[in-house]
């Protein structure tokens, strides 16, 4: 099956949508497995290797074909992954980046000579009619520090960050959210691929949201830092790489998408938001 990709728009905006990446049978399979794993609870499982019945999704042939179109013939799975079974509250808007160096221009992720190319993949399993779930992105924010939307995001954060689910003026916050970012509607089987350094946020849902997120990159320093960040700095999300299941590693090796697990934690300038003293990019 051939998916239509606009590579020029992907490079400019930092995201693309692959409608119906998974067919009905695949959606039903993964959806049921996640429902069973979650057992009716809110659930955000870090480490897809913890869920053997669904971990093969990272080697889905159609997905790998699309990713190779975007990144080139040699791609690697970068070891962070989350399985989601949750509802998102009202006023959830919390734009963030997923790369290690989140402040624009600070740290090796922003090296002008090697454009950032770690990609996040979100695969959604719930019908939009049921969950009303979107991912909201700020197009172009992976490349530009200041855009009109970015300035609005700054004011949004200053004015609305204290608004919680019960705030009477929450509608104002939601109105501004729709001005700032682009709401991408997600339906059963859809896949959204975005640069890990693109501002994005989930939006509120009206029902259970089931989704799987993980990342890919090329063999370069961005992938090296990303893997090290998630396995050695963010052990709150992923457990230390040493416990990754052997069968999962064999699957990655068979598909030639295995990125070596790091032995040591490395320092990544800019990773803690503040630039280190005397840092020059
Ligand atoms: O896909 C979504 O709805 C949001 C995912 C997200 O925020 C993330 O992966 O960091």
C-alpha cells in the first residue's frame, strides 16, 4: 500500500499525518490488547517491551516504509515508547517538546549543520467520534524560534497556566489554544509523525484515548543523545535499558532497526533547560 506524503510540507511544518496506517484488523488487535492491559484503569506504560503482545508494532512494515521515505533507508528505533489508555482532562494544553534540549537554540539538538531529525510516531486506536481526541502542534516550531503562534503560546502560558479543569474561564484558554496550534484530529488507525523538537500537546478527550508513541532516528548524534536521554536521564519514564526484553531486541535486530543501548549516562549540554556556563553552541 502506498501512502501519499508531502515531504516539502513535512520539512516546513515538522509533522505529517498518515490516515489509516493500520487496517481494521490491526486496530482491533492492538486496541483489545491495550484494553486488557489497562483493565479499566488510567494507564501510561513506559516501555513497549513490557507488553509482548503489542511490541511488534514498532516493526510494522507500512510504518517502516513511511519512515524510510522521510529519513532515508537506514532508520533506528530509539527505545522510548509509551502505551496510553487514558482520558485527558479539560484545559490539558501543555505544549512541550520531546527532544533532550528543549530550549530553542541551546544544545547540540539545534546544531545548524545537522538539522534535527528524530521523529516521534503516535498511533491512535480510538474512533474520533468517541474520544474527540486531537494532538495540537505548532507548525514550524522545530525550525523557527519566533513565529506569531509561538508568541501567542508564550502569552497563553503566562495567562492561563493556573487554569485547571474547574476554572470558569477555561473556555478562554481553549479558544486561544485553537488559535495557537493546529488541532490534528486522530481517528482509529491514524498515525501522526512529528519532529521530536516540535511544540505539541494532547487536547482534552471526551472518552478513553488509546494510543502508542515511540521514536526513530538515523545513525547520528541526535539519535545518540535521544537514546541516552530517555534510557539514562529519564528513568522516570523508561526503565534503565538493561532490562529491555531479549526477544524485543532480537525483533529490532532482525528488522535492522536496532540502535545500541548505551552503557553510560553522558552529559548533554542544554538538557536541563539552563545553558551550562560559557556554553557556545
Ligand atoms: O499524541 C498525543 O496526543 C500527545 C502525545 C504527547 O504529548 C507526547 O508524546 O509527548
